[in-house]
C-alpha cells in the first residue's frame, strides 16, 4: 500500500465516530496493538527529544525500505506512535521524505492534542524524516 492509501484507511477508521472519547479509545487500542519495543532499543539515542512522555523510535534500513519500531510510556502517545509507524514504515526513504501526512489534520488529531503533545508529534515526525534522510544519503553513496 502507498502512504496515501494507508492514510485514507486511517481516516476511514476514525470517521466511524465523531465522539472524541471513541476516537481516543481507538487510538489507545492501536497503541496497545503495537508490538513491544525490545529493551535493547530503549536507549538515550532512540529517545525523542521534545516529548512530554517518553517516546522511543528505532529505525532500520532493509532492502531499500525504512522499518520503524517505537514505544511510549503514555497510552495515547503510544497510539500516535503506532499511527506514524503504520503510515511511514516499510517505505523507501524518498517516499517518507516526500510524504504529506494529511491524515493528522483530517482525523482532527492535531487540534485535540495539548501543546506539549503537539510538539511531541512534530518531534516524532522530524526524527522519522531524519532517519529517512540518513538512509537516503547512505544508499546513494
């Protein structure tokens, strides 16, 4: 699936209910479904700066695609991490760098986040794009 197809799928899933309590429940459910990040990847270098809660993001470059893993100690944030991983993982560095992540606005997530969680979301996205940039540079050299 393309990044946009995955985003459209997420928008459909969140459009089932307009009630934000239901949407938070869905987000928490998605976070709970995220595979646990191996403790060996929960290092200072994989910790995302700028997040209120602790968020770890780990990336590998395998067969031309970036594979992300992540975790958080906060349930809603872990749900956000799971969404970002679902959208961006298993795509090429260039696809990740070129991605317009419109689903965040369309499901109403950004407007529902506190300023500190919103900053954390920006930090997570920035780190994921940075990983993609590094992997793109390595593959072209």
